[in-house]
C-alpha cells in the first residue's frame, strides 16, 4: 500500500462508529413495534419508558443478527458478553441511561475489505456491540418549543466501531459504503439512511507524519455518504487551520450543517468515565454457545467476495463486472436468474452495467423494482444471441418493455418491425445495389482505406432501414469486394 496522502503536510486519521438499526419487528428489550412512520409516541411501551416495575427482556433476533455480522467480518463472537448502563441525561432518553455494552461486547475484532481507486483496502474493526436507541427531539412547528417522540426508544442497534485506519475522506466514504452493502446483504439492516437505519459518527484528527495521534473531534449522525465525505473534508481543514494558528484542538462532539458545508461544536466530548458505565442489574450475561454460532453460520447467504470470485472463475467476468454484479444480494440474484435463463453471462453483465443500471440510476430505483425482470431480459438477450434482432434494436425493445409498451419481447419486436434481416439473397441484392451506387468508396477501399468500408456498411444498413444483420453485411461486402 502506498504512503497515505498528506494535506498541507498533515496526515489525516479517521475512525468511524456506525449505528445499524437491526431488522427485527420488535424492540431490543420489549415487544413494541419498530415500524417506521407511526404517529409520535404510539410505539413506546412501558418497558421503553422505564416505568416502575418493568423489566427488559433481550430480543433473540437482535442477537442472531449480531452473530451474523460477526461471522461475516471474521470477528470473534464472545461466548459471554455483558450489558451495561450508559448514564447520561437528555430529554429523549426516558430512563436517564442507555442500555449498551461496554467492557465485553458481543462481536470483537474483524475487518471490512473494499477497493478504493483500484487498490484493495482493509479496515480493522475494534468491536460491534448491541444497544438500544434513544428517542427523538423534534424542534420544528412547536412555536419555539421542543417535542419528544419516543417511538425510537428501545429500537435495536448494532454499533460497529472501526480502528482509526482510514487516511482520507474518500476512504472513509468507501468503507461506509462497503459496510452498508454488507449489512443489507446479510439482511440484518434495511440500510435506509433517510429513515436513520444506518448512520455514521466520524472521529477525525490530524497529525504530522510520525507523530502521536492528534486530538479527535467526533462528527455526529451523518446519514449520507456525500455528507460524510464533505464533513470530514471541512473538519480536516478547520483543524489544520487551528493548528497552523498555534491553537489547540479541544476534544468535542460536532454537528455537520449540509446547507453551509461546515461543522460546528455541539458540546465538549465526553470520555467513558463520564458515562459511569456499570453492568445492568436487570439483564443477565448474554451466553452464546458455539452451536448457536454454527447454526447462524449455516443459514447465512454466500458473502459478496466469495460470490464475486465465483463469477470471475465460473462465468469469466472481469473483476469490475463481478464487483458490480455483487453490489447487493438482490442485484446478484437478478444477474444469476438472467444468466441461467439465457446462458450468456458476459452479455447479461454488460446489459446490467449498461442499459439497466442507467435506467435504475436515472429513476432512483433499486433492482428489485426494475420493470424488466430477469426472465424478460434473458428473453431479449436470447433474441440478440440468435440473430433475431440487432443490439440497436434490442435497446429499442428494452425501452419499450421498461415503459410497459408490450406484454413480451417477441410482441414488441413484431409490433415495431425490428426483426433483423438474415436472408442471404435479400441482403446480397442490397449489397450489390450499394456497391454499384458507390464506386468511389469501392475504389478507396480497394486502395486500402478502411473508412471507405465503414461507409459502405452504413449505406447497406440505411438501405435495409437498420434491419440488416451487421455481421452478415460485413461478410457479404468483403466477399463481394474481393470479387466473390
């Protein structure tokens, strides 16, 4: 790996803490729903509110999702872990403490691997621990007052903490993308950043090369990869400016304002001792037997790296194509279904990277919402492979199918008159007419000018109204021009 980039002579050091909301139907310590969008305070039960006499009961599904993540990143699953109370006071924290894990987390170590600018990267993980979310303070439309919605209180989170291994905002954003793709792939988190299901806190510091780590500031609650990168870039410049002015960096929690593109301090950053962690007396230690881990492992999907390698080995895909095919489990399943239906892996991959992705990106859709499913795409590519239609005609058919203009591939081909001319006799007649009408191009070609040949091909395609099979046209023209 090359030396990390320097900014104005400083090395940037970044670690991320990522909160992934686990995809359970109920909360981590109660049976209340985790459904998003309910009316305020309609999904906060007595346990979430810590009313007297209530006791938390751990959600087994949340634990299984944590195990699944740990196995995927090659971490150690702690056979015994402890829940602790993290004490702080805030209006949307009804207990006055948050149930989390501190000294002994459920997932220990591991790493996330990804590619940045064609180079492999590996970011080590410190831990991943289970905890409950707090509620939400609402500041708008309350005539200067703040409203409290406790629906999120008790929502299960997996907090994934990286080592400070990243050295640029681009690397941090790519790590976050890889982590996001992984938790969605594993089906432990829906990854919806707009709804707060996946959000990052970035710990950022700068130092001169070879010097000890600088004082870090934590940028809280970044819910887009673009904002993550912008916030880090601004924070780095701010810290360097301050150091260059001879001022110290104070450890702090800061917020990023997307409108101004700036970070601003919210409060002095607390250390662990400020939270007065102690084991939660209402929750026994979490015991995870090896058999439980193995059952979870056996039920996991093939991981993206292994699947990409299989696509390279068995389907002959290039590394970049294999990476695109495994960008999500839904995308990979679509590719496999289309590939199996038409036995054209490279053609399917090319179309998925080209026409399909272009349409999805333009409309903000996911592959699961594509109007053209894998069976329909396979049927279309089958008509290209057997010479029924040209590549250009296939794009027209695809556009029509995407817009719902026909029931199936063959119906659209017939309705639009796009069936390719494959009849040798008919094509030969057109070729002869074009040769006779373009003596100058014929002479230039025979004099060694290849562009003249392309001009003749273009004339044949024009005369056939684009229906001629290009491969046949090339063959017939060359044979005819050679005197055949």
